[in-house]
């Protein structure tokens, strides 16, 4: 009995949707992060470029700026910064600052269009930290958010130090980047929801034939193997349905053969058991009668033993070790077969051909098959009748045959006589009807077949046609090839 499946049962439809969404979420997450990083870098580069431009303009002005009254170069920091800052119009969220050292501390001038920006720059200690920083640019935190700054340092005419600082509060740009990332995230989330619904519908449509296969398999029993799955299209699902139908065909044929086999076997085994029982029940005290009954019972038991042995042999025919191929000379195999068949009956045995060369076969199984064919010929011929046998090897193909002068085989019976418990229409029953089935099984195990050539009333020729060497194992067909 098949054990029930354990663990959580997750439908294939849900698995397909989950994997699709997982991949989609991973890709969209990476896209959002990359876009956010790109926008952030673009905004910061734009801010940095604007501040460096302001610094460059100040440096150029400091080199050429002159006092309008005297025409002399501006050397006083307060005059220089006042003159330059008065001419500037900084961007929103930007402040232009000129600072210099005085005996009483740091003095400075500032130009900005935004009141909040001015207040943020005036936070205690911010300008001191910027001017004391050895770097030419950096970032500082304020109550108005992060501020990026770029500065240039100069020496005043009095020997002090002065700095021109461009400060830009980046909260506005970062807010725009965040809004763009949030919009992209919302669009991606909507796309994921849309993909979830689409993948659920598409997966259901793709897996519909698979569900049909499952439901059909659940409804099939050994009493009803007639159900089939409609095959549509040429994709993998259609190939699966095609293979499933082919499997059902094989199962139906196997069950039909099994039922026929059981019926025939029970009939064949019931006859000798009935004979034995009947004779034993009527057994008297006469010694001669006892001897005759014992002989009859022994014969029937021997027949039952042969039937059982032949049935066991046919049961082993599907096993890979049913035949054991070895390299063997064909001439020696043919001679061994001829020597063994001559003792089967008083017939005129003729060895008409002997093949030359080595073959890779199971000599014992082939001898068994040829002896069975010869025994079959003896059963259907009279004493002194001619029976010919021979072998041939041509182009990698091996042929072994037995020809008799018996009544022959009707064309309609050629396929049937190789079935189990099958008998020809000649009326002669020399056994249980398993001999030719065994011959066919041996031929198939050698990747060959049994051929029959016969004309009713003129005898028959049974030929084993086999490859001289076992063929290489072929690769399993793909779904497309199977379809």
C-alpha cells in the first residue's frame, strides 16, 4: 500500500507563482536601489558642481577685484567679501559665506535667499567647524538637515587667514530623490500585484492538463483502464499527456494479458490436479491397478512441474539477467544444437547451413529456444519426416532456423501461437502451449524476434533473427521526441 505524502502540501500552481514573484521582487528591489543610488549621486554631483563653480568665481574675483573709489586691488577681507557677495544670487538652499580671522575671533559675511538657510548657518559652532576642517569640502549636520560645503582658503594682507565657503543644504534634493524612489517602489508593488494575479491565471492554464492527468490517474483502476487524456498542441504538457496515454495502453494490455494468463494457467493446472484427484479417489486394492494409478499420477505431476517451471521462466524473462551474452563461435553453437535435437524424435534431420564467425549471445538460452522449435516441429510431423535446421551470419545479423514438412501455420494464427497457453489449429497438443512464448521471450531478450514463413499444407520455417552483438544502450527520448 502506498504511504501517504507527509509534510505541507503546496500546490504546483502556488510554487510557480511564488518563485516568479520572488524573482520579480528581487529584480525590482535591485532596480529601485540602483535608481535611488543613481538619482542620489546625480543630485549630489549637481550640488557639488554648483558649489565649485561659486568658489571658482570668487577666486577669479579675488585676483582682479578693485576698489571703485581708488582703483586698487581689494585687500581687506571685509571689503572683498562685501563686494563679491553683493554681486551674487545664490540658489535656493544655498549660502555664500566669507569668513576671516580677527583679534576678537571669527568675523563673516553671508549671502542667502532663504531665511531658514541663514538661521541654519548661524548655528553656534558650525562655521568654526567648517573653517577648522583641513579638508576643502565635506558634510555637516544641522537642525535644517545635512549641509555640503566647499571652501577655499587665502592669506590676508595683514597675514591673517580668510575663507570663502559655499554651503548647500541638501534636504530638498534628498527629499526629491526619496519621492522618486517611493514612486518607483509603489509602481513596482503594483506591478508585483499584477504579476501575482497574472502568474496565478497563467500557471493555472498551463497546469490544467496536469490536473487532468492527476484526476484521470485517480479514477483509473485495474477494472477500468479505458480512460484517456485528450492531446492538444505540441508542447511538453501535450507530450506528457501522450506518454500518459501510452502508459495506459501498456497497462491495459498488461492487465488483459495477466487476466488471460491467470485464466489459462488455472485451466491448465486444474486439469492434471483433477486427474490425480480422480484416480486417487478410485484407487482400489489391486497391485497392478495401483501401479497404473501411480504412473498416471506421476505423469500428471511431472506435467504440472513442467508448466510451473515454464511459467517461472517466463516470469524471469523481463529481468536484465535473463540472458548472459558471451562471445561464442556460431559454428560450435550450431553443432551443439544439431546434436541435441536429433534425440527428440525419429526424423530425418538435415543440417543445411552453418554460419561462420563469433557472436555475442547466450548460447544456453539460444539452444533452449532452438530445441523448443525443433520439439514443436517433431510434434507436428510424422516419423521419418524431414526437418532441416541451420544458421547464418550476415552484416551483423544472426539467423537460426528450423524448417519442417508439417501442416504449416495459418496466417491468422502466426501472432497468436506465440502467446502463452496458445495452441495451433492442427489439433495436436504436445504441451501446455508455453514453448513458443518462451522462444519469443528469448528472442526479445536478445533484441531480436521470431519470424514465421509458412504455407498451409507445405510446412513452416521458424527463424530466430538477432543482432550478432548486443546493440548499444540508446539514450532516453526527450519529451519532444516522444511526442
